[in-house]
């Protein structure tokens, strides 16, 4: 499995993509200008056709900011000869650096098999945002959780490979129940991970919103006087 690679380092006082290598069916698109000129971030769009196996390596240097996204939803086509499409992403986030992985959702076609593994290595001062989500499929064509297999693993390690966060989502057609039966009316599964000092204000805001929401749900209205 050949590895596609992007390296972001400090250059000229700002975050700069100093190395970018990819080949079909994957392509890294580094945008020269996104947002105001004072914005210090490298925006990278990942364009790919999901094949047998794809491996990406991203290095975000100390003090750099990088955003990784996709052009559209990652479409996983029908499995050929029961093969499982595989995507591996390994990322290193330096000290005082920020990596945001915010792709469009994965959409698996009928009978598709897909497995993705994302491994992130961070320092105590690193910041990381991960959005990992999947739709039920081509709902308009009657394909609702109709794929064979979906597996998504997100692992975060501190220095010396100390595990900080380990998580796997597995959806697989069962002998006695289908994915659709288990998912019922849900159309999306999503997970958002917020880590590090540069995202603390968002963490605090979410915690406050959840606290207020829970308080409203637990509030029991007093009965009216007769």
C-alpha cells in the first residue's frame, strides 16, 4: 500500500504546505487562499475514488494549523468479489498545532464493504477536531443501511504511543437481524471529537448547551390549581 503524504510547516511566519504527494485515485488539493488574508491555516481538500486500499500520512508542524476536508461525500460503491475498500489516515500534530478533519459523510452503496482507520499522534499542547459520520446510504433509491459492512476506527495517542482515545464503530449485516432493523428510523451516525487548548472555548460552549438542554428536559412543570 503506497502512502500519500502532506507536510505542513512554518514558513515565512505562517503555516505552509512544504510537501504534497498523491496519485490516482487520491488527490490532495492545497488551497492558496481561503478566508481573510490574516488567517493562518492550510486548507487541504481530499479528492478520492474509494478503491481497494488508500493510505494517507499528514504531518502538522509545531504551531501550524491545517484543515482537511473533502469535495463531497465519500461514496463507497458496491463490493466486487466481496472485497472490502480500505482507507488509512495517519496524522502527527505538533506542539501548539491544530488539525481539523471535517469531511463530508461517508455514503455506502448497496452491498458495499468499507473500513477506515484514523490514527492521530499528539502532544499535550496539540489541538484536534475530528468529525466522523456516515449516512444510511442512497435513501432516494431505496437503499437504507443496505451495505454489507462499515467499520470506522479513531485512535489518538500521546507521546510514547500512550493511548488517549480508542474508538471503533462497526455496522455489519447479521444473520438474524439487518443493519436497517437495528438502526430503525435513524439516517445518520456521527461523532465529533474536540481535543486541546485551542478548542477549549468550543468545548465549554457545548458543555453549557448540553447542561441547559438537560435542565429543560428534567424540569417538571408544576400542576395548575383546581
